[in-house]
C-alpha cells in the first residue's frame, strides 16, 4: 500500500449469528488491503446495550426496555476508494435498524518506516 493512500479503520458490532455473512459481504466489495491476504478481520466478543424507543422495530429487545446482547465486534481497514461501498453493504446486510459503526482515518504503518 502506498504511503499517500488513505485508509480507514472500521468497527461494527453484530450478532454472532450474522457475523460471517457480514464479513463475507464486506470482503466482496473491497480490494484487499494486505498483499496476499483477503477477508482480513479482527473479531472479538462484546456486549451491546440499548433502550428501544417508540417507533423503532428492533431486531432484539422490546420498546421501552433496556436490552443487553452478546455481539461480535468486527474490526478491519479499507481503502478510501472502497469506503462508501463498504458502508452501504454494512447498512444492507446488518440486521439492526441502526448499527453502530465507527469510521476512523488511519495511517498505513508501513508508510512510516524507511
């Protein structure tokens, strides 16, 4: 990866039942970032919590109640040119109405060593 190329770190929590489908879908819409490797993700178990408000149609939980759910946090990086397609596929494939997605600009570490 060239040092001037912009990359972004993406993190998203998803129910474990949907994690493989989400990773497969993301992998299909982005060019690999690491030469010689594809479908590169970091996954870790976590818990998500929320209170569902009136008018929402939750995947999990009930209106007015606090829900605590076991989830998988998926972390990966993508190139700037793939960012919009990656976010669209997360929106399309993720089972939640409002998935929590973090998008953070990053520096390609290899660009820092000479």
